[in-house]
C-alpha cells in the first residue's frame, strides 16, 4: 500500500509512523518546513485510508 503514495508523502510517513521522528526532525532532515511535513503526513494517511477501505471491493 505504501507504494501507492508519492515519494515525499511516503518518506514522511515512514519517518513519522515507523521510525518515530517528530515533524521538526523530519523537516530538518528533508529540508522542508514543519508545515509541509504535517501536510504530507495528512495526505499519506488519507490516501492510505482510501486505498485500504477500497481494496476489498
């Protein structure tokens, strides 16, 4: 399912949800703002929800 995400959203999701980084750490590591990190994570979560709930149809 993660492969369905754009690269930026996938990286942020992995760093936050799997690796346990905070948004400030992700922002510094990737050279993006904290707002962009939060936005990418929100997008990833929504996309994964849609993919998950539509996968059994």
